[in-house]
């Protein structure tokens, strides 16, 4: 195995992210993830009247448990901030398409 001769003081090139791209990318990302979180929580809620009636049918209990795990996973990713310019660019382009679609789905399901 050949190890390149790189000193520990060598710094990687920093990709600069413009302030506008950072703000718009974060806002679109937050809107999309927040909408997915609300949509998942609503869809996974029991079909009966209250949360305590989820124990009456196994299907409601399984749906509630899977929805809780999915919501926790989405919430975990909500607090992870993108690290480079490419990630902000991706969230910008993805957000422009996915946020309106997610909002339409949330309105239709509600």
C-alpha cells in the first residue's frame, strides 16, 4: 500500500457557500423535512378517535410504532446541517421541486 506524502498541516480546499444559497437551501430543506414529518405523523396516527385506542387493533399499533420510528429518523436528519456547497445546491434544486409537491400531498391527505 502506497501512502501519499501529505503533512498533517495540509488543509483541504474550502468551498465557499454564498449567504443567499445557504439561507434558501436551509429554508427549503427545513420546509421539506418539516412537511414530511407532519405528513408522516398524521398518516401514522390511529384511524380511531384517540391515541389510546391504538391498542384495540394490531394494525393501528404497528402503524403507530412504525410512524414513531420514521418521525424520529426524520427529526434526527432535521438537525443535521449540510456541510458543503454541493449539499446546499442540492437542497436548493430539490426544494424547488419537492416542497410544493410535499405541501400539495399534505393538504390532500389532511
